[in-house]
């Protein structure tokens, strides 16, 4: 876990949670944007991801470990005695959805981008069939085949990350089976998410996650304040897209409005 200090007087803390297979270094641009707007940022790699991951090993971490990582980051943020917002992407958003549904921490609001509740992009048919035999084949490695060019159409990002040695979409059959169960359980958490302000953003051309399930999940929660935006032409990884400055501005405006509603003077 790392903390990046705001460049001026901090007005809140952002807990940043990345998606599956990647690592927090991919969020350097976003971290710098939050710091420039005077937010502390607390983030790190989920268990089994980034530099802490065993080299060339498939993902087989437990989802309980993922949630405990979010818990640790949230508790560290709350120690700052400032409003805390969670900004989470992809599987990270799904983990936070599930975590907050069962852990009522005093979070000021959340921003989710492209949550995983049902996947469009799946392993090969052969690999998917193996999930029915997961007890016999749970340690077998399969490739999810989610690559950088599936996540964004930003040519600059693709060129920078095409040889990223820390990005790894190889998983075990057991992990993939647990993922499917976890996504289904989270999607069925009707009315359990805490009544805090929430902003969900998705991409119109998301080839990874079925965002119809995200809309349905949002409608099923008992929330007084929520926003939803689908970005035209955008792929899955909104904060890496050519429109990422606009995506950030929308996220920042949402958080500024929440801070105003809490009685903070925000410039």
C-alpha cells in the first residue's frame, strides 16, 4: 500500500482500487490528476498482482484476500480524518461493491468505472467448459486473453504498455470458477449497498464486461443519490481512453458536489 500526498492542502482522500490482472502503476496519470486537485491518494496492488506477484504464475488468490486489501486501504484512508472516496475499476469496482455491502464504513462516496458483474470476454470455450470440472482441474492454468488493446483504443497507452511484464491474465480454472460465483453473488446483492452517493461510468464499446448488468444492479439498490454515464465510443478502461481528461473531470465534479453537500467549501 502506498500514499501519495496532495500537492496542496488536502480536501479528501481517494482510495484507488485497480482491476484484475493489472497493477497500480497503470494508474500513474490518474493519481497525478487527483493529487493536482488536492486529494491524498492511497492505493497499491491487489494480492497476487504487480511486483508482489510470483513470476509467471497464474492468478489463484482468494477473493477474501482481495476484500481484506480494500479494507486495509480504507482504514488507512480513514486515519487521515478527511472525507474518504473510493474510486474503483473493473473487478476492483465489483470487489468494492461486495465489500461495502457487508462492511458499513463511513465512506463519503464512490466512483466506479466498468464494473465486472457479467463478463463478455471469457476464456476459450474449452477453458470455460472446465469450470464445470473445477474440483478436478482447479490448478490447471488457462488464459483469459484480455490484452491491452481490448481495454483501450488509446494508441499512446497501447504503445507504452504492450510489453508490460507485470500485466498477467493467466488464471487457474479454480480461480475463474470462483470469479464467476463472486460476480453472480455481487450482482444479486439487491438493496444491500450502503446509501451513499455513487457515480458509475461505463464505455459504450466495452468488450470485457456486460454493462447492462451494471445498470440493473444500480436500479436495484436503495440509493438517494446516484449518477450513471455511458461514454460514447469508449472501451473498457475509461481512465486510459483518449477521453480520459473528460472522464476525470466528471469524476472530480461528482466528488466536489458530494463535498459541498457535506458542508465543505470546495474551490
